[in-house]
C-alpha cells in the first residue's frame, strides 16, 4: 500500500483506560499483531460526549418504542449526544479501511447488545450500539468487526482480508476509475471471489461484461457486489474448489507424483486434516518454479502480510 491503512477502533481495545471502571480491554491481536501493519484512530464515545473516567455504568433502556442510553435508573440520558458524535465520526470514517468495535457495549457493540426494560427486570440481547450504528449506517461497505468475534480464526481472517481488499479499492478510486482499471482490478480478485461465492463470481463477471459507459455507477455496483461477496464465509469445500482451479495452471508442468501430491494436499485440507496454508504453500512453490504472471497477481494467494499467519489456524 502506498499509504498507511487507517482503521477506526474503540479506544479501550488499544489499551486506553477509558472504561466505566477506569480499565482497558486491550486486544492482543489488534495491538500486537494487526497493529504492526495498520494505523489506528481510536475513539471512546462516552468520554467524547463528556462522561468522566471512572463513571457510573450506562445501559440501553427501551422506553415505549425508543431505545435510550442512560444510567440504570434512567438518569443521565446521552442518546442524542452519542448519535451526534457517531455522525461526526462517520464522516471521518469514510477514509478508513475498517473499524473494530468493543463487543456488547451500549455505544460500540455491533450486535447482541443488551436492551433492558424500563423497570430493569427484563432484557433482550438484540441491540446495536448507538455510536456503532451511525458508523455502519453511513459507511455500509466499510469492513467492521467486534473484538470478541475476532477470536474466531475464520472471522479474523475474513475481516483482515476485507480490510486490505477495501484499501486496494480506495487507492484505485483515488487514482481515477476507468473501465479498464476496473476490469484489471477485478481480475486480481477472480479466485478470491470464487472461494466465497460462485454466484457472486458469475454476477460480477456479467456486470463488467455489460455495455455501460457510466464508470462511476458501474464502480459503485461493483464494489458493493465485491464487498458483499467477501463478507460471506468461505468454506473448506469452496476453498478446495478454488485451489483445484489454480492447480490447472500447472497441469502441463508437474510430474505425476507432483500432481498427486498437490491433489492430496488439497483433499487433506478439504477434509480438515490440514490448514489452508499447506496447499497454498505448495502452490506458491510451483509458482516460483513455473511463473504465471496472471496467477502471481491474484489477491487470493497473498491478501495481507504473511506475518499475520491468519491461514495457519483453519
């Protein structure tokens, strides 16, 4: 990337002691691993709207058809202030390539936030943080995730891949979008999209094959389709299918034992005996021995820095 990748993040996840009890909720992955490759912009909505540290706890409370954020007794309503702050940050977030929120927070939770009844005797877990809602509503394509979900290796890998893909798109748009550049960009994502969704793979190909001359409108439809596809969870079966397509590039170069070994590695991955990195490493080895420029450009083979080791765990 030509410039640092900027990601928004809840301040407590980076080690800032801004929680209600003056503690932090430091994420090792965010700070020690991903943090080596991105630049964070941290936000604490509660502090930003004037609450002290430490402070009384706040929660989401349902009053008739409205959700308010206040102290458990209903005092100190900061709903409007959080919404206003969220709208301001949402404009800044247009330049971000991702956002990581603190899970279950009444301000920052992406989902499953507790919403209490007015009398405090009952609750549901179907709320969305007031601040987070404004960020996501204003930036629907922005890759967003919660710290808790990032403990899942598949979700973690998916999020980071989306961040780097979205940043590539932002750089393309900054250069000036043309139909030719859009087609070249899509060609780099052929196998990535295939690994997530055959339906999206066909739809994006058909979209770019159309006769439209409105490049801006075409680009908007394309990136919506691409980010939607990447958000879908790739399975072992879909990855194995993609690897088999890539294997075809080497069919005339490999000996019979080499072909059998690669087939075996792909099948071992498909059945859960090996992580994805095993067949990918073998494919990259063959790519060095038998260069294929089109294949070497594929985002699928190197979506983010190898140091993150995100494909070693599944």
